[in-house]
C-alpha cells in the first residue's frame, strides 16, 4: 500500500525555492510554488530594455560544483541544459590614479598582474593572502556551508586539527583590519575588502574570516548564456517537468495551522492546503507577522537582525565608450572608509565603489548597444525613492565619466531600483538584499536554518543558512529538501528510493537530524 504523497507549498520562486522545488518534485512530493511576481527568479530578475531583458540581480556565478550536484541529484547533467562560459578575466579593477588590475582565472596570471601593477612585494603579499583564503575555504566548506546546521563543536574540532587556522581566521579582527596588515598597498586592501559586500557587509565590521570569499571567486567565474535569469528558468522548467506547479502573480498572505501543525497557505484568492510549507522569502517577514500569527515565533528575531546592506541598481541598454570593459568591471571609490561610514549611518554614499556587469561582453562589438547592470552599495533602511533616484543617477554617471566611461544614451532615473523599491519587491526585507548582517564573528551561526520552531514550516534562500549568494541559496535548498524528506519519511511514496540519481538521505549536504517538531 502506497503512503500518502506529501503536499508541499513553496512560497517564493527565488533560486532557493526553485532548487528545492526541483529536488522535492523529483523525490515524488506534490509541489506547488507561489510567487507574487510574474516570473521565476526572485532577486535573479530581469527588466526590459531596448536590447532585450537585462539582468537586474545577481550577476556572478561561482562555485559551479554546487549546481553540478543539483543537476546530478535529479539524474541530469548541467551542461545538457545550460551553457556556462568560464571567464578568463574574473574582474577588471580601476582606481582614480589610472591603475588597472585584472584578476584572472589563472592564478599565475593574477600573480603576474598584481606584481606588474603594484610591485614584487605586493605580489608576495597577494600570494600569501590567496593561500590563506584557500586554507580557510577548504577548512570550513564542510563544517559550515555543506552542513545543514552549523555546529560550533565541529568547527572547533576542525580548528584544533589544524592550529594554523586560528591565525588564518584572525578571530578578533575585522576584514579591513586583516587586510591593512596583509597588504602594504592600500589599493589591494580596498579591492579585497569589497568581498564583504558580496554578503551584504562592511569590511570595517565584518569578521576577517570573510577573506575566504576571494577563494570562492578564484576557483572560477562563469557567465550564463542568456543571462543569469536563464538559470532560474531552466530549474523551474525541470521542476515543472517533474510535476511541480508554479503559480505567479499570487501573493501569500497567511500561513495557516490547526492543532499546532501547518495546514496550508492563504492567498488573496484562495486557501491552498499543505502538509509542509517551505518559505523562500526573507525570514524577517515571518517574525514581523507578515504571514500571520502562526509562523510569527517560528524564527527568532536575533536570526534576522541586524540587517545587511542594500543597493542601488541600474539596469539598462546603451552604447559604451571610453573605457575597456570586461564582463565584470569595478570602479573604486576614492575613500572606502568614508563610503562605509555613510552606509553605517543609513545614508546613500556620496563616494562609492561602482560595479558594472557588461552582460553582452564578447558577443557584440565593444561600441554596440548592449545590456548593463551597475550596482552601488546602499543602506538597508528604505528611503523615499523620489528623493533618491535623480541624485543617485546623476552621481553614478558623473563618477563613471570621471573614469572616462560614457554611455549613449545616458540611462535615466527610471532604470534605477532603490532600497525602498527592493523592500516593496521583497516584503519585510527593509531593502536588505542579503538577509541578516554578516557583522560579528558569530554571525554565521545566527542565521536561521532549514527547520523552524513550527512543525511543518521550513526555510530556504539567501536569508537562511548557509547565507547569501546564488550558490549559498542553492545549498540552502538542498538542506531544506533533505530536512523535509527526513522528517516526513513515513509519509513518502516509494518514488524516493526508486528514482536513479536521487538525493541521498545520508549525504554530506543532507545529514539527517531530529526535527525540532
């Protein structure tokens, strides 16, 4: 006699919700995905332009093995569904004094470029810093990122087995403090301090261990044919082929329960019954009561505050001129300390580092009309966009003209998304794009994990463990799917054991653990 097929409702079609929908539908669950927007992707969104849809969210694909594992676990091969191109130049960097530095996929080339631009001593410092980042990444990948619930004891044992890690971690120092002593040239300290913003933090408040983020990028950066949004569309298509149902332009208003257990999700139009709800929005939406009283205490407030950074994002099409661009190009602020001081006060920075993604780089003539995304760090507290758009737009393009970069036509304020608008797009986020702030040595242990205090309610996405970013959100989906499959094993159909290539219930990324329910 077949057991009951569990009905799972996933709120949010961001990369975490999509990857979870794919895993769970492959395992035989009855999966329905709800999203208030009109297409899959969440923050991995696009906006229209005269050159076609332009990415207006994440632009950097790193940690390719995470995505290879996702496809392998459902019996597919990544390369059969997506065309990923490895970038020879990871990123190009410009400073006001005219210095230009390319970091390359080839470590030897990166070392040569650093040495040529900054001197032999800088080259030695870069090599030492890169080795340090590699040791940290290798040491903490398994006990932190690949583990469903980070265990301080397991981390401690890892450090005790490799005492050198204590010095590498620099536990009582900020990332900026570590970089100040790692590099004699402040420009290199500024460059690697920027990696704290990858997870929504300031290098002056984030722990030194975040230096390992450089290693995630150093292991390879890929562009996705069709843009990053194509990744979201491909995963949703695969999930749909396995029986998952996607309902867009549908806002969840309440998570319902009866007798202490989840019963479904209320939308503006209907109540959708469910045995399990997987929330792929900002976890703060639960603790603030945005989804009703039932899940309000499912996530501790300390797991969603303080908040990470937001951003001002331009997405547009234009013809560039004046500066040699690559797929990822960075134009540094004159004074990084001033930039992050203004952000810490909740103010739009007046001298900010600008990141530019040339989405069509290498496929069109350099001076052709093509698609671009420009990102400037912003504070998490939303402000009145009517008062920010025009000054921000003017500031960004004046700054780029200072470097010699011009666009024709110059994009208008309507191409800009502000922190306040991100708050509207992703309710209760306060505009924060990365969930909880990474500031403080123990921040990594304070993010909510897949299981919550409410039986039947689970979390995934960039606001949950292991953290922000496309690979991390994809890993969170693996953790959530494994938790659901473990906790509800007695109700599953036989498909979970019959499907080839299925997710192992005892895999390193999905270690079974007793449910809090």
